[in-house]
């Protein structure tokens, strides 16, 4: 897989000053849901907290309203750097209840974008609906496994596909369902520790090539086909410092999740080129452009 450096008009993305402005009085702030806006308005020392949210691994004292808004700003600035169309069509497999990509698409397009997600877990979907009810852009969520995306969607119909902290969720689902866990109905977060333990068990035993990697590669491969030539796939992952040294948590696996995924994709024959953007750490982010 070839690697290219992308020149951006602003140079490095994600400066503390610019991200702070975006989430306090800029377009990200305007597109947050009312609860999130209210929470942010009560927080002092935003710039210092933005600086913490931009660090890797994520610090122990992170403030979640700031962190979620910062993630939205990060995707927004990447949409700018990649020069997505204003009325972009954005695909997000395995969205769960997380809305940074949605907020970024709404902000970037002024409500003119079209967003589509494939989401299995019904309770997370219900939470997401509450967070996004105020937005103007077209939104659709398909309740299915993203491995079947091409049964619902036409190749070349999206400008971007975003895997926001989704690689681990895909792998966790892949190793959990054969053990009898129905991931469509569970309360995700109370169950997630067990899913991560199973993932750690399979990774340690060398079983990811048989269960985990195939499912992830099918979902990513579908996204490559769904994004039109010249469009982009964006991946992110983050770890929390609080898990360093925790015996049940597979720190090395999660710390290297994006590099591992990059290597798997490099071994494929997919028509993609990796883009490197100043200020974007390839340890935690990966941007792929579908070759024209």
C-alpha cells in the first residue's frame, strides 16, 4: 500500500486554539445537542481540557463533554483537509451511540450532508437517536450487520466512510457471537468487559486470523467498494491511561489496533493509498483514499 503526504491549506490540523474555538463558539458548538451544549457551558478551563483530549493515550482526568466535542472537531477538520464535497454522503458502519462523525458531517455541510449508518445494537441506536434528533441533514440507520452492507447499498455511492473507534467493536462482536452472545440486544457497556476478555483470549491464542480478522476485513472491504474513487476512509482508535497494567485488558493489542489493521489492509489487493496529514498521528488514526 502506497503512502502519500497530503498538503493542507492550514498546515497542521487540530491545534488547541482552533479546536477550542470550534467547540466553544464555532460550528461544532452550534451542532451539539442541547444537553451537550449545556454541559460544555458549565466547564471552566476548556483550552487546557482540549489539550488533554488531544493526547494519546487519553489521560485519567479527561472531561467527557469536552472529549466528545473534540472528536467531532477532529473529524470536521479532517473533512476540511480532505476537501469532501459540501453535501457529502458519509457512511459509518458500527456507529453504536457515538455521534462525533455525525456532528462533524452536520457542521461541515451546514446540514446538507447525507449520513448513513449500519448499526446492530438496538439500545445504542435508541441512544443515538436522542443525540441526533435536532440535526437537519438526512440520516438513515440500517439495522443489520455491516458485513451485509452491499445487500443494502450501491458501490461508489459515498464520499467517505468513517470507522470511529469501530475496529475494536467489530473484533469484539466477531469473537463474542460464536460464544452465544446476541450483540443486537445486550446493554453494550456493562457487557463490554467480557467481550474484551474474549478478544484478549483469542488474540493470545493466535485465533484472530480465523475469527476477527475475516469479519473486519469484510466490513472494511465493503466500505472500500461503497466509497467512490477519490473518496476516503477514516479510522481512529484511542486508549485510556487507566487501563495501563490492568490484568484483564489487552493493552498491547489495543495500543497497536490501527497499525495491525493497516498491516492487514496492506496485505490485501484493495485499490487504496494511505494519506498522511500533518498533526495526525498514524499510531491512532489512518486515512485511506480510494484510487481513481
